[in-house]
């Protein structure tokens, strides 16, 4: 089994992504990216018992602080962030300190935002332990916390010094969280890499079984796709290609916000959002009904939900979508499919058709639980 490395090309802010087995114990690898600076490890109550001591051993005497946060998307907020600032100040962490994020997307996001803002910016290293974080949120420099009125509405672009993805951590990932990560993997094939989409379909059994070689391949291919887009459009400029990475997310973020971030994992909400986006693409005449069925079946085959939870209101979802970061002057922008492997950013669609889609999906969820 071969490890893999690739770079996110951003000039002076370029950084490597290391993917492989046993990387969490590689002291020389961490020394390369943390240097001699003091390190502050940020993790959560779930990950700390599993991997904290191994990371602490790899960092050695550099460790100045360990901050263990509560686990869950509902804790990615300003109150928890303030507690992290308090810990950094109490430990007298200076601008030379490197924050090390050990955990999933929530830990990576909140640690990255703390690094972007603490003393006007310090370095950080991503050590993602979930599939979703390894293939998506740890790469690209988006950092944020949530607000009750919207997901990731308070944040900053702040690139890590390195991403160190040890696939061994995926062995302890609960089945539901592993499936949630696969939603982001599937996103890359659907929005811009048709050969990867076909490869996933052909290797679905090995992927579901967490075959190590398959894990390295899906993390590598996903990171290659994201690194290419980020290099071309680092800060998601108006009309830029990075917005295409949000395929399924405008619908998904609205569902997450409407359910208070407690009902669904992020990847589950994205999976539902991708089905909704595919269905809308079909209704606009861009992809066929067979494509929608294929996408839905592939997501469902990996154990992902393909319909929203019950109790949602179509008008509330519409309002939340208008408030999404990707909207412009209240006009909703959606990432839709021209074909599998080709996504486009669109705002030129009839809003009544979108409302009808939202109403159809909320009725579907209610019927499923009746």
C-alpha cells in the first residue's frame, strides 16, 4: 500500500497534503511542518481518547496546550471559540505558536478560525480524522463557526501549513460518519470528474468495506479535485470555479439550519441536497431521469439519506437559501448539473419551480414517516 502526497498550489501559501497509513506516529513529519514552535492541540471528547496521546508523542516537547472541546456541529459556535481563545491566552501562546487540529470538520473549522484570528493570525496544521474532513473540509482554507441564522456565516480564509491525513483513523469511524464522508467523495465525481464517478461505482464494495488501498485512492482523488479548484479560485470570487464545490450544499445548509444542526450530519444533509439539485437539474431539462435515479441509488447504496427529515417547511427552506453565503442580493445561486461530471452555477431559473421542488421534497419526507 502506497502513501500519497500532493500540493495545493497557492504561491507563497502553498502546502502539502500527506495521505497514508501510520502518519499520526511520524514525528519527523510533524517536525517538518511544526518546526521548533510551540504547539497547541485542539481536539474533542470523542477523538481525544483514541488519538490524542499518539499525536502528543509525535509532537513531543513542543506541546504547550491541549484543549478538548465538546463534540458535535452544535458546538461550532462563538461561545466555544471564546473558550478556545481563553485557553490560548492562559497558556501564553504567542504568534509563533502552531495550532494543530485533531478531529473532524468541526474541529478543523473552529481551530482554523481561531488560528486566523488569534493575535491576527497564527499557523495551523490539519490532522483530519474523519473521511469528510480528509476529503473536503481540511483542504482549501475555509474556516468558520456557525450562527443560529446560518451555517459558517462567521469565518475567514486561512490556509493550513499542512494536511496530514492518516487513513488508519477511519477504522474507528462509526458507519454513519463514514457514509457522511462518502457524500463529499461522490460530490467530486458528480460536479467535475466523471471518470472518478465511474470508478466509485465500480469499486463501491471495496469502498464500503474500507479497503485501505481504496481509502487512499478516494482521499487522493478527492483532494486532487479540490486542490485544483482551490488553486484556481482560492477565495470563491464571484463567478469563480470554487463555487462549484458547493454542489448540494445550498439545499443541504438550509436543511441543517432548519433542523438546528442536531438531526443530520453535514454529509447527510449534502447527500439530500445533491439529490434535490439533481432532481432540479432534471426538471430544467439538463440531465435525464435515469441520471437522477443513478445518483440517488448510489447515495442510498452507501447508507445515505436521500429525502429531508420530517417537519420541514418549504417556505422556511427558501428563506434560508436566500440567506446563504452564496446568494447575491437575495437571489439564490444553485450549483446544478449539465451532465454527470459537469456542474454549473446558475441563478437563471424560475423560482416557482424551485418552490415546487421544495414542497415536493417536504411532502416526501412527511409521507415516509407517516
